[in-house]
């Protein structure tokens, strides 16, 4: 007979969980494993709310396991380390992102690309090596292997660092991999949300000219004045789009809703690259002729490996890059999720876990 979440492991934990695909979060008592030789235990201070949390809570991808404790943008302070842990010590500020395990032996793992391991273990709603379900950061404590822990530099604000563990690495990694990180390049960013606003900041830090491409004219001032973009295109304005044809070296597309690709491909120079980061729920149409005409590329990218995630956090600290957040209390989370579904946030909700997650 399977043990209950509360008794499966020896370390008592408390968080917020959904019991079913209604997605409603309620107080939840469960347990974490004891800190193993290569494990790090941390007190969770902050946890970002990612749009994928919504998908999981409502089982929109058909892979959710309940009870489900979401959260993969986790920042905290180390409270215990295993005897073989070398990277961090008690009292250090650390983060846990989108994964807590991989096979460690496949080609991707050997190349520091654990994010593409066929046996990747997501931070929540997945089966860990011991068969138990993983629980995320909407909770008071976390235990993870040292390998999947990120050190947070001392000069980084912890609340606004949390979203970088997903939104940050998801935008940083493709810019690096596809060579869209060179000074003087012209980079387009489609969508100005949780991912998009961070993509603008990284691209500017790389020395790029940045154009935000959006369906929302009311985001223009924000993009130019607050985020430092160089120009703004309204994607529904045919004249604006036509005037920018063939001017961009690369485009980072963060939009998860259905949208046409043809206008974006037209914005690229010859040999330009359109990188898809969003996950639309319906297939997009792929116009091939404009790809052939300019030897253009459409690709995709998902988070990044642990080595690159640490590199990203260190780069962000050096260049004062942080997410723009709305800090919320734990009892506001269900409301925040409703607002997130309506894109009513600038640009990432972060839960003040340590100060507001209280057992009743």
C-alpha cells in the first residue's frame, strides 16, 4: 500500500497544492526526503509563478499528477547539506529551477544539457528516482541534488532573481546557442510578458539593438521607456511591419497563443533565425518558401542545462538584470493565477513564501 504524501518521507513540509484539474490551490501537508549525501535542503524564501504552472494545475498538457504543488522558480537559503556536497554550505543563497533530476549518462547530460535528457525529472508533478512524486516551490522547504542547485550571487535581489530560473534561462540560452549575443546585432522580441521583458534586458546587455514586436500598442511606452528597447512594432500594423522587413538578425518569439509566422519570417535578414519559446496549444502554419528564399531558420529552445543556468545568473548579476515582479502573499495565489490567465501582470508574480505561507 502506497504511503500518503504526508508520511512518504521523514521531513515534514507544508505548501499549497491542487487536488484536481480545477487547479484551485489549498493548504497541503506533505513530506520531503531526508537530506542525502549529495542533497541540499533549503528554506524557500520566494517562488515565482510561471505560466506553465497554470497548464500543469489544470492538466492542459495531460501529464499532471495530483496532489500537485507547483513552482519551479525557487530561491531560498541553505539549511542542511549532505556530507559529499561541495558547491554550497549552510546559509548560502541558492535557487532551484525547472528540473531536479536527469539520467546523468546520456549524450545530453554529458554535454551539460540535462534539460534535453530523455529522462529529465521536472521539479514538480513528476516521478523522482525513488518513485515518489516531485513537489515544487509553493512550499516551505525544498530538497534537491547539489547538481541541480544554482548559487545566487550576493548582489542579486532574491525576489526578482527567482523568475530568472525559468524565464531568464529560457531566453538567455537560445541567444547564446544561436549566436544572437553579439554586439551590434538587431534582435526582435515577440511578446512582452514574463519571458519577453527578460529577453529585452539580456539582448540589451549583449549590446544588441532591440525591437519589441507586440499586438498591444499600449505596451510601447513600457518597452521603450522602462525596458530600454530601441523600437516597437505593432504586429497588426502592415505598414510598420513592411517598413521593418529584412532588418533583423534574429527574433525571440515568446508567445504561447496561436499567431502567424509569415510576418515574422519577413522581418529577418537572409540567414536570420526565428527561435520559438512559447508553446501554442494549436499547431502553427509553417510557410516554407520564405525560408528557402533567405536561408532562414525556425527553431525552438527549452530552458538550459545547469552549467548554463549558473552562467546566466552570474551574467544577470554582473549586468544588474532582474525580473520585474509583483510580490504577493501566499493567500493571494489563486487570485494571481486568475490574473495570470488574463495576462494581467507586469511581468511575473512572485510569492513571498517565507513571510506569508502559514499553517493554519
